[in-house]
């Protein structure tokens, strides 16, 4: 991994890139006039480029960098504001004031939607295992602007934790949050968004371990939700039920702890 900046970087951006290089133990290299595509071909390694309000993450196998973008979260929010429904919100039983732990943050689309629903009195925390992706998303959540102050505040409210979700859950107390949610990377992509394609190159493809789900069940006070394309015997044996969405490319496995969601 090479850490660098945009061509016309300010002093503070250069200092930020140098700090990240030291923190992540990767080399910092001045951008100068290098072309990213040429650089990627020559070095065949990923490049993290620091920007003022948006960072970019380049992979040698992609023509497009990974950048933060609310993507479908903005569309889903607008649908909810018009009185529509959101399948994740329904599966999780989200209401205003609830606490929500997203164990597979990615580009934070689900966390953003959850934050818009749980509101100022709620709490949304996202867990990301890769520090460079966590940094990219954290900056995006802080600086991205849509033409809606409520949506922007929802992004700013999200707390981000860098680490393995299993370890994060192990350090949490029983029933610490209302809902624990997972959206593991599917073997086959179900979203063709240009913003999400580069994500597959950096995201973890490890399947959810039974031990992680067991910890999630302990930590969740109300529900554990897993976005999935199929209902496995492992999920069924843990007590999950299958919320099959007719005609949809994915559905949800839900474990209800038996506590009423008001």
C-alpha cells in the first residue's frame, strides 16, 4: 500500500498522508505529477490518496477508485420520508431511539439508513476491520453533503470502530445494543453500482463464523439480523428464522430475542 495525496495537496493534507503512512506502517510517496493508472501498473499495489474532504483508494485490478458515497442510502431515505418501507429497517424492527450495531460497515449505507430512523436519541455504531477503509468512510461521513440537513446529521452521528467484529462483540456486555446487524460480502455481487464494485476488491470475504453470531446473540437485546442470499442450516440451528423476500436477490435471517420492540 502506497500513501499519497492529490496533485495539488495542501500542507495539512500532506501531513495527514505522512501521519497515516506512519500509523499504518506503509510508505508515503509524494504525488508530484504521477498518473494513478500508470503508477498502479508500474507498482502493482494499492494506493491510498488523501484529499481535503474525500479520500480515494485505488486497486491495481480496478479502473475506478473506491470513494465514499451514500449510494442507495440517500434513495432509501427519500423513500422512507415519503412513507415507503425499507426491508432492512423492517427486518431489524428499527424505531426512533434504538441502538444499532452494524458489524460489517462497508460504505455505511445500512448504518446511514439506521441512523436516519433511530434519530437524535438513538445510537448507531459501525465496525470495519480494514483501517484504510474505516478512515475513508469516516472522512466521508464527516464531510459528505446532501441537500438535506437531517440526512447529513444522520451521517455525522454514526460512531465508527476499527477492528474485527468478533473481537468487538467479545468486549461488549450482554444486551448492550438493541440490534446487531451483518451484511457479509456475497460470493456473487447483487448490486451493480459503480460506487460498490471497487468495494469488493478491498472488503473481507470471510463468511460469518458461528462464534461471531453467538456473541451477537449475547450482545443484542432485541434482534440479530443477517442479510443473506440463502438460509443455511447453521443459521437455523442458532434459532434464526427466514424472512424470505419474494423475487428479491437477497433476504434476511432474523433472530428475535423475544423482547417487544415498541
